[in-house]
C-alpha cells in the first residue's frame, strides 16, 4: 500500500536524522544523551524542532542556517533520504519479519559507519560490537542466516583482516588494515554468514582497488595513500543485502 510505504520512508528519514547526529558526534566523543540538543556547527545556535524536520527543513531553509546563513551540507538530507529508502526496501523485500528488522538495523548502522570512516577513518566500537550481537542474536530467531553460519561468518570475518594485518606487518612493517575493520567484518559475517562475508570482502576490495587506482591516475594519491576501507565494506554489505538474487549469482562459486 502506498500509505504504508510512505510511512516507512518517513520513519526511515527520521532515523536518518538521528544517524546524522551519530556521524557527527561519535568521532568527536560528544554524548548523544548528556550533551545539549543539536546546534549549528558554525554559529552554535540551537536548532529548533521545525528546522530539524528530515529533508523538508533543509529545503525550506534553502540549505542555509536560519541564524548565520552559512550553508548546510547536502549530506544531511541525502543521509535522511537514504535511510528512508533503506526502510522501504527492507519492508518490500522482507516485510515485518526478524530478517527485515535485522537487515534494516544493520543497514542503518552501516550507513553511519560508511560516513564516519570516510571522514575520520575510524569505526567506533559503540556501533561494531552491538552489530555482532545483533547478527548472532537474530540468527537464533530466523534472521538473515542461521546461527551456526552466523557464528562462522563472524569468526572468519574477524580472522581474514587479522591475517592481512599480521602478514602486512611482517612484510612492510606497518598494519595493512585497521582493527576497526576486524570488528566490522566480524559484524558483517554475523549478519550475512560465511559465504556472505567473503562476497562482501571481494566486492569491497574490488571497489577500493578501483577507487585507489583512480586517485593515482588523477594524481591525488599514491600506492601508500590510506583509504577508508570501512566505507567500501559498508557500501558492499548494503549492496549485498538489498541486491536482487540474480545480481549475486556469481557467489555460487564461493
């Protein structure tokens, strides 16, 4: 029903507004509970409720702060719209089921991690650890995969980047991946299972390699340029969860 889809989108957009708060505050270690409500990052003026409506307020304000007139990034409404679309997609594909709940929560978390890692190259434990519990917990109640596959996926998801870190450390004397990637890959494995975490890793590595080569060709990077791999993992796992099965037919080879 169109009305149900609309409600799902609005609900998702509201969650997206909260994700914007997480994306900004978590890396700066600003509490989302104890600290004051959202303020303009330029002038510090508290944002009133009618200026904080998802998507609509950004459009009504013409992308500028009501007080200081400084521009408001288009990222805010884009995150809200993306969160709304993820909610609609989960509802249409899985309905009101344990799988739909698990996929949607993890997709929202991955959206936040995607931008946090892009901005700061960190993947906060406050998001990765609960995601591991989410995947394993939901797998016991009919989630995206079954419990043994979830546990194996989490274990392999953690082991693969640990091997990369150890081997790269012995070879180059530096860590080839961050420990945040270890925990995030464990969470991905807990949600999508063993085959899924390998598939997501292949997609993320391929996209990351193409992006890195693009930077080198454009003269904006080198082979030593650090890339936010968590961003590529987040995009890959969202694609994996929402893509039609026919798009993932190649995974039968894994």
